[in-house]
């Protein structure tokens, strides 16, 4: 039986500067680039959570040297030093050959989709035998589109979902097509691995809709910091990546914009003010666009060079918004919508049914459990405003369900969160950070 955490309502609107840990998405991209780079990279502000520990464990198993140091804050960021290995450096057999009788290198991906999709492409391109597996939740998530793309390059992969067995080899990355409609992580995995292919360059084409495009931009920006410039064309449908390998660098990881959304939402829902430093105009994270949605609902938003601040209005307005590019904040908006005047319609997010849980059905189900009128649509959901009744929110082992629905408990009594420990996937200290609002 899962544990339950009762959320204590705020006794007044917040007026706070909130600190959040480093971006999970930025951290895992930088960790893999550093693990594949020649030399030692120093990464400041890396998120210390289950997903990033899975990535650190994977690159360590591939032969990189990973050294963790405590960070300067107490919200869950650390400093990490990574000495990378060449594309053949972690091979259990000579480069260019693979001993099929050799025990495979076991890679535990836990629940981390980014680790799974990024590392799969990387190991497919390096000589060796590998077995990738993870928690039951990750086993249910799709990999087949990426597996098909890698096979078209000559990769030897058994299976279409976890567990996957890979006989790695240097891939000739001339040209490959990949789907972008289920997850942008398939494309990002190929992009991240391509500098290690047998050159001179790889051309990647997305043959259908590309969802979550800002995460692809984050991938490309991170690769550039490690010395690889990706040529982008065709309205983000064609990418050319030189087979130059990566060079080590020092990099600062931004605060997590997806995590920040919960605190900006708290300000909007309560009429309070929240500022987060380190996220400003120059951010490379698309999820900061969530504050634009809050602005359309009536919140006052100020984005400076190095900070973003949200102040809630007297009355929130319902909106219709396409969240295809910022889908990790859709559950947050679903909760904010309960406080608005008029319904809110969220579109463009049908693909998030294949995330940690069905992120369309789960929030609709839990809002209804609390007496809120909500309905699922083919590509999103519609939420009507209302005052939730007391109840226990099921979280479906999804960290974003726990963090978004905790916001309801800040606005009124009686909201309990089941299995609150699931926030450890990306923000183990979430509930302690919420107290910064008090």
C-alpha cells in the first residue's frame, strides 16, 4: 500500500524567490556528450535525481570516469566531472569486432526515457555487446521507431521494447529517416550519437510530425557546447551532423524550466508572486514558454536577462492552447485551469499518452475524482473550473502527476497525494522546495 502525503494549504499568497534544481533534460544531454568526449568536462548544476543517476551510471558502465561533488545549494543540484571515452574506448573486444560469447555490459535505465533513448543510439554505434533494461514503467514505453531507424543504419538490435540486446559496431551514418510523432527523444538520440558514427557526416530526416521541437533545439545547443555544430534545414525536418566526435568542455546547467512551472503556477493560482533566478531571456529550454500561457490567462509575467517572475491576477481566464511544444507542463495547466473563469481546452498533446503514464487520461481521471468537470479529447483535454472536494490523488508512478496536483492542496484543504516518493524521478526535494512558498 502506497504512502500518502497531505498538502498543507498556504495561509496567504506567496511572495518568494524560489530555487529549483538543474534541468533534467539539459543535464542528461550534457552528461552523455561529456561521456563521449575526449578529455575531462566539468558540469555545474547537474540535477541529482533518479533520471540523471541512471545516465551517470550508464556512461560509467561504458567506461567514462564520473566524479560527483556536492553542489552549492540544497535543492538537488551537484557538480559532476566526467572524463569521456572514445567511440571504441569501452569495447570489451577489439574495435571493429564483437565477441558474441562475451557477457554483455548491463545498462540499468531505471525509469529514464531520456537515458534509454540516448544511450541506445550511442551503444549501437560502439563495438561491444550490451543489454539495456529498466523498470516496468519504462518497459511499457515505446522504442520501436528509434530501433527501426538504427537498424536501417546497420545496427544489430534484438527486440523493439526493453529489454534490448545490442551488438554494437561502428555505424556508417550516411543517411537515416526517423519518426518524430511519438517522441522527439528518438531524434535526439540519433543526433547525440551521430558525431561518433563512421563519417564524414550523417543526414537525418524526420518523415512525419516532430513533437516537442524545443527539446531538439536543446539537444543541438548542448552538442554545440561540446564542439559539434548541427546543420538544420527544412523547418526542422533535415539535420546534418559532422562525424567529428565531441571535445570536453565546462558547462553550467540551467535551472529546470519544467520544474519551475509548478511554482509559477502556484503564483498564478493564488494571486501571489514568484521569481526564479537563472531562467531568463537566454534560456535554451522551451518549457519556459509555459509562462506565456499564464500571461494569456491574465497573470503578469516579467522575463529578465537572468530571471523570470510571475504574479497572479485577481481572476484567471480560461484559454484554448496548443501545448505540443511544452507538453511536460500540460498537467500543470490542467490544475491551474480549475481556478479560472471559463473552461480551458488543451490541444496538440495526444502523444503524451505514451509517457510515464497516460498523461491525458490520468489528470482527467483525478480531476473527476475530486469533483471537477474534465474530459479527454483525441489530442488533449478540456477542464472546467470548480472547487475540488477533499480526496486522495492517485499519481500512477508519475512524478508530474504528484507535483502538479500538489498545487491544488496549496489552494485549499483536504488534498492528499498518493505515492509522493515518485517525485524522486526528477525532483526528490520537491515538497521541501514547496515550503519556500511559505
